[in-house]
């Protein structure tokens, strides 16, 4: 960050932003990656690149963060929520086709906890119905599906570098573009609707306002912070994986005793230890567990009030089919402390207290 300041150039697309873009392109095998000001604005760019018309529909899970939905609402779309799978908590790919209408344009796949959606099935449905696929990979950087990096499989992928994610720049994100035909429009969108990127490459002799857009470039100061994290990407990854595996081993006896459920990672998925969650038997049990742990100074948090039941969800969307799992699972899920540098002794203490709660 000192170097960025010494460059006396901390606006967008400075040297650190370029280094981060190139690192992400090389590491994940993507022809174009652009840093953005957040995961939310990466999703907004993806939604705009889908060129939605008023009344067009986007299929997405209801068990997700508000950003997944609001990006498409801003682009003028109607939301169609589909139920999740009880094992991965990702959108249930077997229910997507029944939700498709003649207005459907996009499927948005959010990879919960960095574990991949069933991408072969989703991409096949999209191909057969001529739909675009946006991956909300905000939680899924460094994860893979059948050895393909998440964020690179759909037409567009979106990472988040928010402080709560595996790699941080405070606030920030990235848009991944699979097909180069979108590159120019993406650059225009990101540069206030101007062709400034072409100008900087010497392709035009002055730059001008050519389309709608916004300012989606993060400061190079933030990119410099991210660069430090990317340099340590593998170290951060293995630290988190060690924590995740330790939780899993220590809590496995509880699952075997039928007390709770642990996360499920399908064989074709490589995860990134973004999160460790457990499933309690009921909402009442979860409330009691959170209170028990709170008394011991251990903060557990749950996740996502289903979007379709939230005021904006009721206004902008509808649920297609039956809500068999979305609401019931969101009542039972609780997350354990998970961050880079989490001490083994702390993990042991969390597991010991959970076992004490269940009397195992
Ligand atoms: C964090 C997150 C976002 C938003 O990312 P920001 O960088 O905070 O804007 C979007 N979708 C999901 C699933 C997330 O977890």
C-alpha cells in the first residue's frame, strides 16, 4: 500500500489492479478478469451484460445474500426463486427446468459456502433453453467443480473481496468473463459508459461517452491490499482448510450419534473452507445452542432469511414450486467461527462446548 501511495496514482486501474487482474486470469484460467468495487457491483455488471428487458426472468435460489437478487432487480428483471438441495444448500438443479418460462433469460448459480452447484446439469439446461448463466462465486474463490475453477464455468462469474470473504481488500470484487465478445462492453460499463480503456490502449485517439455505465473501479490502494493477500493465497487456503478439517474430525462423532448434520462436499467439488456450518435438529435447538455457546464467549451466527419471504423478495419475485427446504433448512443452519489464523486450541474449545451441549 505504501508502494501504491509512492506511485502517486491510487485511482482505478493502476499497477496493482492490473497485477491482481492478471493473477486471477492466470490462476483460474479465465480470458478476462476485472476488479470491481464489490461482489455486489460485479453482479450488477454481470446482470447489465445479460441485456435484460423489463419483464425478463432470472432463476435463482432464495437461500442467498440480497446482492444476488438486487443486482438483477436493478437491471429490470423479475426474480423466480427455486428451492435448494438439502445436502449442499445450493439451488436444486432438478427443479430449474420446471421454473423456466418464455421470459426466462438467466440462471444465477450461487455456490454456497464455496461448494459448487451441479454445474454440468445447469450448463446443459442453459444451453438447451438458450439462457445465460451467472455464477455468484462470492464465497467460492479457489473452489472447483470437476477441476474447473468456480466463476469460470458460467458466462459470467463474480467474486467478492469483502472483509468477510477468504481474500479481502476491505470492499471489492471481481467480474470474470468467459467469452471475449463481452470484454469491450464490460470495460465501457466499468468506465462510466466511456471507451476510456480503448483510448488507454491507443485504439482510439480520444475517449468519449458511448453507452450507459457506472464507476466500478476500485482504488489501486485497495488493490494493493488485495495483492498482498493473493501473494499468500495458498497459505491462506491451507490454513482455512486445516481449520475446516479439524472441525469436521472433532464433530464427526456427533453426526454419527445422530445429534447434528455436518456439511456435505460432493465428490466432484473442491471446496475452499469459506465456512463451517452445522445443522441442528430444529430452530429451538439452534436458539438454545447459540445461547449456550454465547455464555462461553463463543459467537455462532445463522444465515439468510430466505429472500422470497423478505419485503423486497415479495415485491420483486415469486417462488416457483414448493418451498420444501429453503425455509426449514435456513432455520436450522448455524455457522462456527472461521477465519484465517484461527488457533487449533480455539477450534478444540468450540468443539468441546458443542459436545457438552449435546451431552456427547
Ligand atoms: C458476500 C456476498 C455477496 C456480496 O459481496 P460484497 O463484496 O459484499 O458486495 C454476494 N453474494 C454472496 C453469496 C455473498 O456471500
